[in-house]
């Protein structure tokens, strides 16, 4: 077992992928000599050279567009978008080309491109540096959208994403980059599939559905709710598209109450899609409406206000209480 932070687990996962396949490339702003602003790619250029770990201009559209061209030539590019809010200049390339080209070619063309996106708040940064833009991309057919929440998943999921022949939007919870865990890097038999959700805490009374940075918050809420005699199940979705509906619906049917938690604004957020699907498939099993906890419908606030903006333990517990009020 090796103790790794989430950021180091991503680093080791990319290192392993590059060792296994010479066609894997890393590219992005400051990913080489600097090792990225969060040091996730630290040391990779030194070990693999400037031809495989490429410092790019400050042009996200150019980064993703170049990656598409490289993928057409047989490479497996891994693009880093330096901050979540910087992905929008690349939206044209992602939505109109990366997501569409495989279908346009009737499957003849594969685009194994991974777009890494540090996402979410909690680091005291300003707007454009603390966004949660996942709903834009789950709405875009043709993209896999995944989000790791812990070092073990970071290590496995980045390798699985790189091996996938589908384009993958890979969200990384930046405020969890420095949290550590034991990881078995010598075996693969414990790896769940990339699309699989995980029940990270079993329970019987209510289900909390979360992904990325909110999984830890939900686990803390489940521990606190236990003191009130409530058994809270926490499901880490891991993959938003495709969604592991079997795990989600099974949990909803067993507990009868569901709360969806994410950092993104509640209005038209991914939680709305989850609530709709659960209501359609599990209506007669539900004891209360599917509730949502998330950010507010406002641009991300200055750092002094972000603790009021971000969902926290109290807001999750309040939603649990409301679920029992019906």
C-alpha cells in the first residue's frame, strides 16, 4: 500500500499510463516545467520529455483542437484545463467536434481524448476559478463525464479514462487535491469499472447522492445524522454520463428518500436530471420528493462569501430533516 494525495494519485496514474503506452501525451498551460498550477503533472516532463508533456499557449480552444488532431493520428492526448472556468473557450471544439465526430463517421473515427478539469470551490479563488460546469457536458451527447472524489478513484479512473476510446471530461475536485489515502498500486483486481457508482456508506433511511467534492461532505453528514438515529446511505456517482442507474435506483427504492448534493447551482443542475429519473422509475417507492442541495443561482462569489455559497454539513442535514417531514 502507498499513501498518496489525490493530486499525487492522478500524477501516478498518468505516469503509469504513459509508461504503458507511448502514444499517451500530456498537454496544457504550464503542465511541463511548472508541473501545473496544482502540481498534478509535476515531474512528468522531466521523465518523459517535452515531446510527450507539452507546454501549450494560453488558448484552450487550440489545446483541445490540437488534441483532436493528435487523436486522429493515433495518439491519446490528455489535456489539462488550468481552471474550470477556462473551459468555455474550448466549448466549441468539445461540443461541435470532440463529441460529434465519432457519430458523424458512424464509429469509424475514435477520439480518445481526456480533458482534465480542476473543478469547484473551497480554495478562496475568484470567479472563473471555482466553477462547476458539469451540466453543460452531461447535456452533450457523445461525451463521457466522470468525477473522482478520493485518491484511490483518482488513480484508477484517470488510467481508465486514458484507455477509453471515447472522449472523456474528467472533473477533479480541487479542494480535495491534498487529502491522502492508502492505495494499492500493484494490483488492478480492486478497480471498479469507469462507469460504476459506489455505495460508500450503506444505510436504510435516506440516500445521499453526490460526486466529486461533495462526497466527503455527505459522509460527514451521514455520521452526524447517525447521532439522531438516522441511517444514511451515501452513493458516490463517479460517472455522470453514462449514469449507473442500477445502483442509484436500487438505493432509492430501498431507502425511499433521496437527497442530491452538488456544488453547482441547483437551477438546471445535474441534480435536476437525477431527481427526474428517480421520480420516473421509483415513484411508488418514494416516501418524499427527491430534494436537491447545491449552490445558488448567482455567479460564484468573492472568497469571503464562498462558505455561505457552498453546500455544507448543515445544509445537507437540513435537507435530510425535510425529507423526513413528508
